[in-house]
């Protein structure tokens, strides 16, 4: 497999070859859509199919996206040559300008440059992190772990109240010491702060990690490395709602947008440790339920029909009970039983009894 810089240069050479041969410059890009996604039952992972789209420079419908992809490719090549990194927002501004002699901008919104970067990942078979393009840091971690990052030794057990901030690119991190029985990932920073203040990671010999809502790529990759390199089980602590279930689904099976990154992003060992319908009954949380909105019900129905959930009786039971409740519950509802109920009783008991969904 070519290195990122070499792959970008090869892409450019192929386009030049077309021009010199008086042919229309074109790119062949795999289609990133549900219609081109397959579910590999053997690996329980979403995979990108073989359908592709040809993007022609002289086709008015294609020309702008064609240009956007070349612009981000040029930015990435320069970053790789200079040994520097840029954020997604940086790249947006680096390519945002008006095309000479027109009133048209190369990009108007960051979503356009972000999409072009994902196309470049497919064209070069390299993740954006390997293309020296990073996202914002949006996660925290704590535990009895020592790593080396860019020559600095960092102890995750001694990072104060905020924990270590998980970067977008975790490929070059070296694990010097990992003392843990498992990892708990939670969607909410507030829940992570409760576990951290109670020193749950120290008392239970584990690692705690969080983001703010949907899991970042850096966190997904870090979780996968801990799972594969150190054989640690991954528990996902999320709300009893379609969105919490979806976060688990993305972690375990992958996502449509990142199906091309399945090998480095998915967590086949992930287990759902979050609130379930059974917990609501067991811990008397019914009075803390939040009534569904129409959008919640629609999302739940989508989840029910996902191929990877269709034949899973345990998950279908949860979906059915949630429909019966017509309501959802947040993890923080457990605080009604005491501020540290989640760390003193709920999590230790669930983990000991292997009371999770998979």
C-alpha cells in the first residue's frame, strides 16, 4: 500500500496523464451511501460495497466536487511535506476562496471540505489522520495507564480533574503500562466526571473514557487499540434512548460514512452496559422517564430494522419495551438513588453479573 503522500502524487499523475492524452480528467470514487453498504455477518461489521461513481471534470454536475477534492489533496500534500497537521476547520479556510473570474467559491460550508476529505481517504486508502488532518479534541480519559506521546511520558492517573484530553490522532501513541481489567466508554462528559471524582477507575481497576455525544474517530481508534493490543473488554455506558443505542451501534458495527474505515474503527468486543428497560423496573426509574417525541419514535423504528439488530432477540426486546414506554431515560436518572449510586452499586453489580447486551 502506498504511503499517503505517494498516493496523492499518484492521483495527480493519473489526472495529468488523462490531460496529456486529450482525455477528460476523471476520478473513480466509491459511493458512500446506504445503498452501497453491506453487513458482514462473519465479522459483524459494516463494509463499503463495490459500487463506484465516476467524477468527470468537464461534467458541470461533477466539476465543483472534483475541484474540492483536488484542493484538499493539495493541502494534505503540503502538510505531509512540511510535517505539520491542520484541523478540519483549518482545511476549510485553506481551500475557501473564490474561483478566479467567477463568483463561485471552492467551498461555501465546512461540510463540503469535510466530504472532500472523506473522498480523499477513499482515493488514497489513507485515513485523514494519516493525511495530517485532525478533528478537534473532544474526549477525556483516566486510568492506571502510562503512554508516550511525541516523546512525552503521560500518566493517565495523574491528570487532575479533567483527565487526559484524547487527541484526534492516536496512531503514534505508545503504551508503556496498562493496568486495567476493562474500559468503560460513556457518551456524556458529566457521567465521566462522576466516575472520575469517585475514583471509579482506581477502585475497580479500569479505564474510563468519554466524549461529548457521538464518539470521535480518535476515541474510537483508541478504544480499538486498547481492545486489540491489550485484550480489554469495552463497555458502553449510554442512555436508554434511540440515540444512546445508536452510539453503541456505531462503535460496535461501524457507520455508513466510515464503512471504508471499518478495520480501524469498529469494536466487535463492545458490550452495552447502559440503562435498559430492566434497569428502569429494577431501580424504580419510571417516574424519571422522558416522554418520546415523534423524532425519537422514528429513530427507534430505524434501529429496529437495521440488519445487525433484526435477528437479535435481546435487542428487539429492548426496542419493544421502549416502544411500550413511549419514553426514554438518561443515565443521570440513577442519581435519584444517590449521587454515587452509579459507582457504588449500579456499575459494579452489572459488570460482576455480566448484565450487558451484545
